[in-house]
């Protein structure tokens, strides 16, 4: 155990361990953000499609916000 502690005491090894942890956490965060962005975009598209179907058009075939 003492040898393991002395190995981790070197500055370069500490830097490498911290850097690798930050890189792994950064990749995990980017993956989750990407997945949630896709899911949110899909949900917004579905709700927009639903809104367009259920909104009445005027006599000219335009939606109320197009006038």
C-alpha cells in the first residue's frame, strides 16, 4: 500500500489521473446532452405537428399568425 501511495504522489501521475477523470466526465456530459437534445427536438416537432393539425385556418387558408 505504501508503494502505491508513493507512486500516486508523483506530480505527473496525479496530473494524468485528474486529466483522465475530467476527460471521461466531459465525454459523459456531452453524450447525455446530445441524447436529451435529440429527444427534446423530437418532442417539439411532434407537438408542433399536433398544433398545426388542430389550429383552424381562415378563408384564405392561412393560420392566425400568418396574417
